[in-house]
C-alpha cells in the first residue's frame, strides 16, 4: 500500500522499555525491576492525587469538561497569565505536535539543537518540513543564530531548557538575547519539561512563562505533569502563549483529548507543591551520588539540571552492551547509541534504587 510520502522519512519512536518487557523476556520478578529510563518521578505522585482520582473514578461514564476550565485556571494562577493563554494536551508532547503542525510545512525549515528531544524531529518530518540541527550536540546559540540568519525559511525553533537527553541548560539571559534577534513570524517553542528541576538548581536558568510570552509574543512555553509531578501515566501537559497562538493550536485539538481522571489528577497535583519540591530536592541530593560514582569509575558526565544524568564511556566500553547487561539484571536505562553517543542516560531513582544501580554496575564491570 502507498502511504503519504513523508512517512518514508519517519522512524517509529522507541520509548523507554517498559518493566513488563523485562519481566517477559528475562523472567525477572516485576518487583525486582527498576526503571531508570524514562525520567519518571521515582517517588510516584502526591498521595492527594491518588485519593482524588479514586473518587473521580465514579464519573468515568461522563465525558470530561472539554473547556478544561478548572485546570486552565489553576495553571493561569500559578504562572500569572490568563486562561486564554493556556492550552492542555495529552502530555506536552501533544502540545508540541500542535505547534509543529501549526507552523511547519514542506516549504519551511525547523531548527533545533544537534542532540535534543526526538519528538521535535518526528513531528516536523510528519509535515514534510526540512530539519536543521546545530553541529554541536547541546544548545549552542551562536550556531543557532548563524543557521537562522542563513535560512529565512525557518518557521519554528525548539529550545529544550533543560535539554533531554543531555541534561544541560542555557541561562535565561542568553535565551532572551537570542530571542531579540528572532523574527516575530518565527515560532520559538521553549520546552520546560524539566524546569522544576533547573530552576531549583540554578535560578539563573529559570524561565518565567508570563515574562517570556509578554516580551516575545512569538514564543510558546510547554510544561508537563509527567516528570516532577509524577504523572507520566496520566498524560497531561500544557502550553502557555499569546491567545493568537493558542487559538491556532486549538484548531488542531480533538475534543476530549484528556480524560476526566487526568484533569482531576493535574488540578490536585498543582496544589501539592510541597510534594514536587521534596522530589526535586532529593533528586539533586541523589545526583551527587551518581557524580561520585562516575568519578570513581572514570566515566564522564554532563552537568545536569534535570532528573537524569548522562554517563559517557571511553572506547573500552560499549554503551549498548552496558545497557543490555543492566537490563538482564533488571535495571532499565536509556542507551544513547542512537544519538551517536557512547553513553547511557540514567534517571535518578530513589536512594535504594540508585544504590542497587551502583552495586549492579560494579559487579558487571570490576
Ligand atoms: C518527557 C518530555 C516531554 C513530554 O512528556 P509528556 O509526557 O508528553 O508531557 C517533553 N519534552 C521533553 C524534553 C521531555 O523530556
């Protein structure tokens, strides 16, 4: 069968391996499998969310409130914007896909960092747009500037702050200086999936959605409940932008794109900031253990402003072999071989999970 020709250039996105797969393939008990592959919150979510979702379960027969007023209002209050500045998606992934489909087409180009969140490229290729990446792996704004100046047909730019899968993060001031030079016709998506982490570790990297969208009306900030809030399985994310942008994205949204359980979970999660702050604090305490571990074994790391860390190996090790061996022991990490790196990305787990990772790694390699 012939399909839309743009599909010829697309690969199917490979998500982090689920625990169920390791149970099936290696016969390991599910309770012994540790997943450090998808940057989920290892502490789970706020107990208040679980309780609220349980209560909400009796309403499964009803369609959700498609205006999503309560959640938009809560986000608007938190970020000091209006409800008309907010769009909700089934994960921020969906908001990102709306942004791409609103701006990209076969006559336009999409600019991003050399190594960044894979979905930017996948969505852009769906539209037939041309992808431009900086030669350097992480965000190099001088390179982005040069590419932007040389390509007036760039309609969309992605900045992942901090960047997945590398973990680095630009300073807010550099981002603003860069935005000063971008045409109001070019949409700049600022993906803040890990902003809760970055702004805790270094306030100079904090992005304030209300500030950035008022100074630069051509920006869209995206955030998610999947990482620090611990709600990856509920699929909820949001975009914050000027109403003109939000209205364009809403044209691409199917009705009822998130469930009423999801809506409830997100609303209650937003009220429990203490849970998020405790998670983020423990994350960076545990990150130190990974840095010490890497130093001890002579692996390079990239300074991380997220809930994961990249361990880079020299030629004596092969990251795909390491990831495979760890998986056979019930520890799932992300091999970055597909990005042309000899490295793995490890989500910071609970203290117990991290301890098991270190011990297991050492039995394999010492
Ligand atoms: C996890 C992630 C997202 C979105 O996740 P959703 O679960 O779809 O909200 C977006 N961007 C980056 C960089 C991510 O790592």
